[in-house]
């Protein structure tokens, strides 16, 4: 097995370089729940064509990018933030990274210009795994589990290079993987 760490809240799931599932190809997922019933996370590097005002019209000037959190519950909106001092709400899932909070208070803060795009990330949908599903995928080397990252990774808007960056941060044992072509047939 490639991954030596067990999945848990606040860790990253990094897809193997040749994963062809279009939902998770070259994905970096932040785990927000990991329980006996299953695992929930959000893909950090799949930006959609939407901005927040497309989803919430009363925030007509909110041009915050919206990311595709995963293929489950695509009719739901979720958010991660690092502005607990402003929102005073949310569950800390990693150092300086909070999941959710009072959405009505957040809308007021956004409307008044108190929240900046680098402080928050919005998602439509989420990624979910059943009880044994993630264990099986880890055994098949579909994912590498990592706790080697800074909060800036979560809020990065460089979705093109995020997967590569987190692979390199794993150290020399994995760094060469970052140069693998996305489609091995084109090599």
C-alpha cells in the first residue's frame, strides 16, 4: 500500500496519478468527517464555472469561485474558511481550517466586504465513501493519505498545480510521481 497513514479528519486524500474516474482525476480531497459510517470530504482543486452570486442571487457582487466538492449532493453548498475571528463559527478540522458555520452571518459579512476570497472556499456537492469503500480504495493504491500541508493549500486557487504541489510536499519518495503524464497512453 502506498499510503502509510490512516484517513482521519483534516488529512488529505491525494489521487494516484492515473486515476481515470473523471470525478477524482488528479484530485486533492480534504477529509471533514471520518466515522464508522463512512467518510466525507471536499475536492480542493476542481473549480467550477460558477461564482457564489450564481448560486445565491442576493449576493450579487460575490464573485467568489465555487468548486466541485464531489459527485454527491450537488444541490448543496458547503464552505471552508480561515476567518473564525470574523465568523465566530465553524468546526476546526485542521490547524486554521474551519468547515461550515452560520451561513446567514456569513452572507452579511460578504455583503459588507468583510470576507475576502483567500479566506474562504465554496463547494457544490461533496465526496463520500461508505464504510469499507475507502479502505478498499486505499488497498488498491487509489489514494495517498497525507497530513503534510499548510492551510494555504486548502485555500489555493491554483487548481492546475495543487495536485502536483501536494505530491512534491510528500518528499523525495513521491516527488517523481508529480511528473507522470495525466494519460499514460500519451507518453
